[in-house]
C-alpha cells in the first residue's frame, strides 16, 4: 500500500524530510497501485516517488520538463525524479 503525502511535487530534500518528520502528517490514507493508476490525466495526476503518492495535478502545467511529468502519471516516477541509479557492481 502507498501513502498520499503531499499536494505538490517535493524536491529531494523535502522527500527525505517527509520520511524523517512523519509527525507533521496528521492523517494519511493508503492507496493501492491500481488506485493510483486511475489518476493518470493532466487534470488528475498522481505519481509515486519512493513508495509515497503525490497529487501533482496543480504542478503539471508548471513542470519545467513540459509534459514529461505525464509520462508516468498514475505510476512510479522515482527513477524520473531522482535519475537512474545503477546498483550493478563493475
């Protein structure tokens, strides 16, 4: 299950703060990935970052990458948000 954290897209520092400062979240609701997947439109856009759900609908038009944010609307955007991190040892 995933937890709805914020109404705006966090930066990396805010994401880590959300993990370490859960007392600022009064009530959270959990959602399945299937429920999140229903919010996949410009006018209703949720994304998942590190197992947290963010309603970024109000940010879609301001996104500096244009419609790139919609590529993972209703889906996991962790890699797109933080960039690809290889765990392969050379």
